[in-house]
């Protein structure tokens, strides 16, 4: 586990507006604390700096692990993951009720590897929609 300064963690959480920057659930609604995620992991030369960090729910972070790309299920070509520091969520995904529809290769590989539309996640987001808590709004994505 990499040491990340408290002030840097707070900056990441504030910038994300308490949202998981991959699946858009809010930090306030989960029983588990969110993770500060290295978008490009240290093993792939990523650095512990604001431009390489994002806020992630535990499920997204654990499924992404140290991956940075995958095979696009549609084109069968290698595609990098959506990068929340370099790309806008709405350019790569479209929320359709609880379903996160990918719009690009970067979106498709992320939806696939992070299992963003698994039954468990859809049930959770369906409930959150009923409570008016989904999707979470990331301040800088507007
Ligand atoms: Zn998530």
C-alpha cells in the first residue's frame, strides 16, 4: 500500500465530489470507505500525484487492480481504460437508468473489466436511483 499524504487524499476526494470516478456511486452511500486509486499504477511508471489519482469505490478499484488496458469486446483490439484525469465521463459513458452504457473503446473495456453492469451493481444502483442518489455528480465533469 502506497503512502498518500492526507492533504492529497482530501484533494482527490474534494475534486471527485465524493463520487467514484468510474461507476458514479457516491461515497456517502456506501458502508465501505473509498480508495484513492492510481489510474496508471506505480508498476506501470505511474506516480503518486494528483494528475494520476482518482477516487474509486472499493469494487471498481479491486477489479481494476493494476490493469491499464484490455481487449475491447466489440473490436477485439487492445484499448486503454477510460482515464478520469484526461477524459470526461460523459464522453465515454451514458447512464441509462442503472445501466452504464459505454460509448467508446475506452468505455467498453472499463465496463467489461470492472463489471460495471453486473447484477449486484445494477441492484445497488437501482436502489440508489429510487433514493435519488444516483448518478453522483463529479464537479469537474460538467
Ligand atoms: Zn465505482
